[in-house]
C-alpha cells in the first residue's frame, strides 16, 4: 500500500509514501476534500535532512493507531519546506503568533478547511514526555475543540488574519538613518557573548547577516567594537566544532554556547553565506585561519555538494545511515589513534581535543581546535611548520577513513535560491584568495541555472515544476552582478535586467512598495507575505534593494534605484521596530 505521495517530485514526500497515514500533497484536491467533509487539516512541514522530522515519522506517522486517528479526524497534508517555502514561511509566522515562540521543523499545524491555522507545534513525541504531550493526545484534543468550539475558532481566525495584515510592511514617514543602524549595533552588543563570540545562549546560530553588518560597520565607520564582535565570533566558530575540522564546511548550529558540539546537519545556504563572510573578513584582516576556512569550505562544496548536472544539493543530513545523529562525524579514541603514526597522534590528538574528556555522550569526540598550532608548537618544542605538516597529514588520513563510513542519503534537491547564494560566496572567496578557478566554478553554477531553471518565456523556476519566489530572483540577481563585477561576460547585464524586470512586474507591491514573496499570479494562500526579516537566509527585500542599486549603477537605468528606494521606504517603520532582525535592509538604507 502507498498513499498519494508515491509519485511526488520531492524525495522528502516520497519517504512518507509507505506510511499508513493518508497523506495528500498540498493542492486544491486536499483543500476541497477538507471543505466537503468539514474536517480540519493536519499540515506537517519538514525536509529531507531534518533529524526530528525523521524521528516523528518513525515514531508516529508509521504507527497504525496514530495513523487511524489522523485519517479519521483530519485531512493530512505533507509539505517539503524546500519545495514550498511560501507555505512554510506563512505557517512559521502564524505559529509564532499563536504560540508566541519560535518555530522550526517539523512544523505541525492544524488548519480550518480554508487554510487558516488555529493550533500549532513543532515536534510531538509518540509517548508523552515531561514537557511535551503525545501526538495522539494532541489529535484527540484538537478534534474535540474543532467540534465543540467552532465559534471560538472562527473568532480566533479573524483575529489572526487581522494581526497578519497589520504586520505587512507599509510605507510610512519613518527614516532609516545612522541612529537606526546604531540601534541595531547596540542590540547586538547587548546579546554578544564576550567569552565565546556569537549572540545569546545555546543553542547558538552563526547569524551571518548580523556579522556581515558588524564587519562592514567596523570597516566603513571605524567602529572597533563592531569589528571585534564580528572577527572574534568568526575566529571562535572556525576553531570550534561548528566547523568540520576534517572535511570543511559548517554545521547548522551549536547546541552549546562555546561552539563545540553542533547539530550535525550541513546546509548549502549556511555555508554560502559564511563563505562570503569569511572572504570579506580575510580581505579586511589577512588572517590565515580565515583563508584556511574558506579553502576548506570551497573544497567541501566542490566535493560533497556539487552534482554531475552542475546543480548543488541542498543539505547533508545530521544522522548517519543507521539513524545516529552525528555518527558520520564523531570519533572513538582507538580508531582515531590507529589511523595515525604515533607522532601524528601526539600532535593531532592534542590539537583536536582527544586527550581531553569526551564531548559526545561521555565516550566520543567531535573535533574542535583545543590547542592552536602556535601554542601546541611551543608546548611540544616543535617548529610551527612541522606541527602544521603533521596536522595536515593526519587530516588527510582521518578524512579518508571517515569517508569509508556508510553515508546517509543526502538531500539531492537543487534550490535555485541557495545555489545563487553559493555563486556569490564563490565569487567573494575567489577574489579574497586570488583563485580564478573558483570564479570558473561560480560561472558554471550560474550556467546550470540559466540552462536548467530559466527561459525568457517561462521565467525562473525554484525547483522543477515550481515557479520561483522572491528569494530566487533577488539572490540570483545579486549573484549575477557579483560575478559580472569580478569576471564580466557580455550578456550578464542583459540577464540581470531580465531578472530585475520580473521582480518589478511580478513581485513589487504597486501601492506601497517592496516585494511580495510570491508572484502576482501565484495560487493564493489565505494571506500573502511581504517578508522583511533576515532569517536563515537574508531578507529577500533587503537583498533585492541592494542588488537593484548595483544594477542601476551598472546599467545607468534609474528605474532600479527608484524601486530599491520604494522598498526601503516601505520597510522603514518595520525595521525601526526591530533593527537587529533587518540588518540587510539597514545596509540598503545606508546606500540609497
């Protein structure tokens, strides 16, 4: 038996095809069925490399009793957030309103047949835990509320829609001046971790757009504290376990405050943004550690993420083939030791912390720089270049051994927006490290998009069969202009103008300015977003504004700068209310 997901284009959806849940893909059929049967919708959003998505799938969605409850009381819809970021963004935002807490994946949302959410959560366990009810209990409670308190739900729906409408950025008299930028800087300074770098407490995310804002402020305004916050954080992340010390590239986030132990998922978009950031930091400082990180990250992209088609896969999973989180990356002492010569063990074990207490489950090690090369050389009374040669030799042996481990299935989906971010990262890295071959790689990645994802008649697509969103256009416009500035080709500006014209005709809000996330002709959801915040990726509106200014300079066409100014003006009041969440728009305002 298989459900309706067996032939879905998304591998994440197909992985749910053999479950006893009567899953539907998002579309008119499922929504109409909910209306005809007067049943609420259970919407589950996740993605292929998501650890807790797979836990919930194996615990609950594969359980016959739970599936019976779901099939009896709900119309069940499964969405791949990479395939449909518009659906994911809308319901993540409504979850934050309903629960007054952050979202995440899996996202579990209960909707009216009209698509309006009335209850939501993220991961629900199969058996109740101390702080989480069981999914089966949630299903029964939500079903009871749906039948017994319908009028209250209608009132709540109306209030939610009203709140969403109020949150849409609109043109106002607000001005994004130096004081607004100072406000963001002060907020970041308050949240800054002076001991370990980064912002806030665990779990700790890299926040690349915030760090880019501080780095540029340090460079352009001689703000020494902003410069310190950015560079200190970059240094700590590079030496920590957030960075893969053997294979290159960064993991998703750190579960501790000192960057030692990550959530082991690797995402293309995170690494693209950090590649640009470390390249800018290297250009500013010349720090060898930053060059090392850039080289390792580019090598990882070319080795592990680049597909034969020229596209780049989206994500490497956190779990190994047997389902153990981090199993592809962590070490027991003996395999580590026996892979190396005795002298290499002495150096590498001390360098990466294997002579210290285990940092994973009390018996395994995840590598981080416990003793930098210079201090280790002093301790061992070795020349630094000898220590470095031994570490490099150990790294090659350990990586080769690690790659013999059975690999979990990667997310093969190619996302136009993330590949565009990677093109920009490769360009920045090539310029910082004087590597023309990386410019060639960026050009090849752009060629994939132009041949596989773009036609003048049909426009841009995000994934096969899915019309592109704001981020696809904005990030790609940024990438084309970055590549053109570094290694121009004759038709770059023509292509950039075609992308920009689509932004203006298909995404711009003609009344208020700024850009909606979906095209004007896209199938309507119950609310249309005009996102302004920097999240996992930079704001599409902030990126569009910056890229349109660059295009205006390159093409001498004032239409694009005018559109950028309308965007900044439309977002100004929203940015002032929370400047730290809008650092890319603050940079756009500074340039207008």
